[in-house]
């Protein structure tokens, strides 16, 4: 809709007994009204669009799903772990800072006297997955601590999860509409698992060890195997004692076991590639890797196989590829079948240009 369309509609509905050309009162007055109507039209159009949850993002999406279904966005969490004093004697205070090689800061959660080999609980100062780091990378002290010479984290720092994305929040909202969770049914267990920050998807296997037993298989927000800490968080939330005593969300009598899915690497090898021009194998590999990674995240726990045809379509769909000889997945040209406890993740990507 534009100003001319609105104005012409107004003029068409005025008698031709009036002069309606530019410069005459009928034209000039209705033109002014048309501008005001255009503003109202755009506002009405915006309101109409916002009735569709697919058009919403950010705070508007949060408000929409919370008001209609009580679905609340999962907030980011802080990575935590243990720091070891490698060399030194002194006192660590709550809030003392340490730093990883990549510049991520961590703060002490306790005040204590320390010596060589002592440990201190630490937490990342910023929420999210950026705080998850491998062992032996937190070795710096941005502010000198008297008597402390060197430190390290002997184990990985884990538990940091990013704020739930708009797409994941919207998907949970749709699931709650399509899959009514009630009275401890299968959908209820899935919903409980996905309420825990960091869980991307969940599969529920009923009576896996007989009547009254339930297994929940989870993957993280990146659609990969979940960490031990995330598995423990879900277990604590649903059935903390694994005995069906009703201490968590699960009803009494239902023994629930939470486990992580197993990563199944998808290794792709494309040979005999014929290109349209001068393009490097590394460029083809990088673009293909992104497409494959996006596809695997999309189908995680929603499709029990990785399509060979879909992978091949990514290859031939690249603008600079005319043809290729073979495209194999895990050494074969057939689809890769997955169990309820497996999730496909990007493995190696090899591409070979012909000649």
C-alpha cells in the first residue's frame, strides 16, 4: 500500500461533480487525509503481522509465548569449575580474578588461605558458552594476588550455556501446542528436559528397563552430545534420586534415567569435482561444511537418518561446481541411519577437484 493508492481510492469515491485534479480543494484536502490513513494502514499491518508468532523476535516473542502458553525463555548460565594453585602461598578472596589464554575472566567464589596444590572454586564473569574452556588454559591473573605465582585449571570449566535463541524458544512453544504434556505422559518428560537451560532436544524412551522406567536422551543447544554437568542438571530436575520417589518433576513410581546422546561423526568425501572457474578446494570445503552443519542441526532428534541425497544436493547446488564423480558419507553412498540415542555431527569434509 502507498499514498497514491489510498488517495486514488478516496477520489474514486467522490462524485465527479467536483473538480478532483491537483490544485483544487477536493484533491488537496483528501491528499492530506491520505497521508494520515497511510500511517494508520501501516500500523494496522504491523499489528496483523504480530499476531503471527513466526514474525516475532526478542522481547515481543518472549511476551507472546509467555502470555499464551507460559513458555519462558531459558536464560544464560555461568561456567564454573575449580582452579588449582600451582605455586604460591597466600589468601584468595571472593571476587579475585583469573584469566584464560583467550582473555575470558573468572572470579573466585570463596575466600581461603592457599598453598601449592590448593584448589579454589571459580565462575566465569560472563554468562554463556564462552566461559567453557579446556583444561590448563586459565593461567593468568589480571590483577596480582600477593604470594600467588602461578595457577591453572586442571579440569575443563563447564556449565556455561547461552541464552535460548528465538528459534529454539519458538520451537518449544509450538511443541507445547502440538504435544500436550500432561500427567507424566511422554511429551511431559520431553518438555521437562527441554525446560533445563542448555538442552536443545530430547528423546524419551518408555519402559526401557521394564514397567515404570523412562530413559531421556538429551543433546545440547548446539545439537551435539550433552556434557556430564548438563545431564546431571536434567536428572536433578526430573528424578534426582533415580528411584521414582517423586522428588523431582517426574511422578512417584516413575524411575527416570537421563543420558547424553552419542555423537556420530558424518564424514564426507567428494571426488572428481569439476568447477566453473578458479576456486580453491579449501573454499569449497568451508562452504560445504557450513551447509552440512546447518542441516545436521536442523534434523537432530527430528529425523533418524542423514540423507545422502541431501548432502549430494549441497555439493551440486554450489554455483561454482558443474559436476563431480563421487560423494560418500562415512565411506558409502547410502543414508546413515541413527538410533534414538545418536545424533549426527559434522565430521571430516574432504573435497578433491578433478585434475
